[in-house]
C-alpha cells in the first residue's frame, strides 16, 4: 500500500521565505521610522521654531511698533490675516493653504497679542526635502545593502544545503523492498561538500546494506521454513484421513483424530500465508479478475468443520456482486483468517459473511473485546481471551499485512460479550472495466 506523501516545505525554500519576511519587516520598519521622523520634524521641531520666532517678533514689536513680520525665503509672516475655520484654535499648526499666501504647502503658526494676530507660514516643501534626503535616501541605501547581503547569504546557504536536498530526494525514491546503494556513494559527492554530508551519505549506505541483508535473510527463512513444514504437515493430514477411514473406530479416538486433522489444516494454511507473504515481498503476485463471491463461498465451506457441536450458524450472503483485480491466493488467505478467527471466538449465535457495496463484512456474536484489546489485535501473537482459545496469534497480523500491501482498509468494531465486526473495503482493486460492462 502506497502511503500518501504530504506536501512539505523544503529547508531552502523555508529559509528563503524567512529572509523575504525579514526584509519586508525591515522595509516596513524603515518606512515607519521615516514617517515618524517627518512627523517629529513637522510637529515638534518646526512648530517650536515658529513659536520662538513669534515670541521674538512680539518682543521686538513691543519696542518698535512698526517692526515688520518675518519675510525670508522659507518663512513668511502676516499680520491680521483672515483665517479659515481650521485656524480658530490658535495653538495648533495646520497643513493647508492659507488665503492671500503664495505657498501651496505650508506649516502655519498663529499667535496674537495686544489685539493683533500674527500668522507665521513655513514652506513645507523644505520639510519634504529634508525628510527625503535625510530619511528616505539613507533608508534606500541601507535596504539595498541589507537585501544584497541577504541574497548573497541565501546563495551561500542554498549551495551548502543543496547536497542535503539531493540526499533527501534520493531517500524519497528509495524502495526498501529492493534497496540499492547506487545513489549513496561518497565518491559521487562534490569535492567541496561538507564533511557532515559525507558522513550522512556513508551512514545511509551502510543502513541500506544492513536493511537489504535483513530483508534477504527474512525472505529466505520464511520461504525455507515454510517449505520444510509442508512435508510433515502433509504426512500428518494423510495419516489422519487413513485412520478416520478405519471401520469400528471409537468415538473418542475419532474426535481426537479430527482435532489433529484440523490442527494440521490450520498449520497448512498458516504456512501457505507465510509463503504468500514471502513471495509477495520478493517477486509480486499475478493479478486476475476474480468474483469475490466465489472466494467467499469456497472459504466458508472449508471452515464449516470448525463448528463441531457448537450451536453456531455460519451464514453466507453474497448477493452483492463484487469483482476485483487481485491475486486469488491473497483473497483466500485474507477471508480464511477472518472467518476462522470469528469461528474460534464464537460459542453460540452466528457468524455472518456478507458483501455490501465494495466491502466484505464478517460479523459474529462471539465473546467480543474491550477497546484496549481491539487496539492490540493486529500485533503478532496477541489473542483475545487467550487462556481458553487456540490459535497462533498471527492470523490477524497476516490480514493486516496483506490489507496494507493491496490497499484494502480493515475496520474493526467490537463490544465485550456482544460480538465483533470486521469490514474490508476492496474499492482499491475494483475492476472498472467489469463494472462498466455489467452496467451496459
């Protein structure tokens, strides 16, 4: 089963975004600083200068009654100038054009004394020029230097992490079922690569080699052990059949032989599952068009002997037709393990096998499980109520491995003393061409 890979940000891309965000914050902070500086120049420095200039004028006016208002390139003074509505508060400056003044953009300061009103107008263009030359221009130079430095740093960083990115892509392409160390040769790395990259590449190479050895030994052991077990199991089964065919066999002995035969059959199915897993891991299994109902009928009939004298009704309802492209052996082992598991843990009531849409449902009225037991169910050698049940504790582990390999999700719901329900969704293997053919 292929695990979907969630999209993740690369480290170089993440670092580049961090630099971009940092540069944007620096630019915003710089512009905010320039705006604050402009406001300080206009509202504090210029206003204070106009206030002191007004005080100086009134002092000179008291000594010399005809002392004229200031008249310079940047500062103009007007006596008893009519004021618009916005200048009624004489303690505030304003940034708007005054009547009868030639300056479009102005900073005005109004004061009055002895029945006269003085309006001082400062050319605001000077404020803008000062703000630009002593604020925006230096800021632009600083930002250019910061951006240039960040770009050079990013290039160096990108060059230093590019081997890590390349290594991550090689690991992503790696298939653990048939690992290869061809992409992890330290001799293929650039001459100027960092020593940490060489160490990491060599460590990955050695890890892949060890993993390959483990996989090879596991496959060989599973294959060889399974083949070695088949012969004695076949002898046991044949000998049991011969003894059961003898006339006059006592009932206790017959029951003992039947148990021996069933145990041998269980072991044969377990061996078959191990061989299936070993073969599936190494060379794959051929796919074929299969009617799921045919496999279910065969497996239900094979497992009817497990009922013995228990008041259990083994039901089969496969009216819903499902056709898949899958290995027949895999489906047979999958359904057989689930049916045998249900029969083993059901002492009365029923075990029902049915199909619904793309799902196969196997439910029983057995002993059930608590939540903590169902969470451990697919682990090897774990058995519910194991003190009074047989089995080897690996059947459901095999079910999980096969379902993961072929993309058939298995859902389990169980309630203690009520029963257990398994659902296997075969949608991933539905043959679309068959569905279209049946619909037509």
